[in-house]
């Protein structure tokens, strides 16, 4: 299943200044506790882990659980001294993995 992610970065980032990163991925986040219309239990299918790396160095991570809603949205603050590459990784049940990369330009 191909996922769709939306990532928001500020238009202008100043070296040493904190900036907000917002990221979401399209995912149903099925808990495994619900039944389908035929009464069969729907298998658990959750995004379990999110990581953000700046030039390969882990700068933010989160472990997600069944209480997180569909299309998990994360917001966090970073600081960067120089331009680089931000990579985003979502991992989950049933082999789910989605990666995105964004250029980070610091003025």
C-alpha cells in the first residue's frame, strides 16, 4: 500500500533559530479490536515508529500506540546550524514503511 505523507517546513530557516516541523502520513491505524461487517476481527495495522534525521543523525523519534488516531500527525521543534537533508521514516505493522526526504535550507 502506497502511503501519502505531508510535511511542512518554514519557508525561511535562520541558523541557530528553532523552527517547527509538522508531518503526517495517511494510514488507517487499525487497532485490531474492531470487527468488519461480517463480524471478523480486523487485523491490527498501526504505525509504530516515526524517525526524523538531519544528515543521517537522529534528531527526533516517537513510538506510537493504538490510542493514536488515523493519519498520525506529529509536530516538533528543531534547530539547525547549516543546510542539509531531513529524512522522515514511518514504520509499522505488516511491513509498513514509508520514507520521505526534504532539503533543509538554512540562511
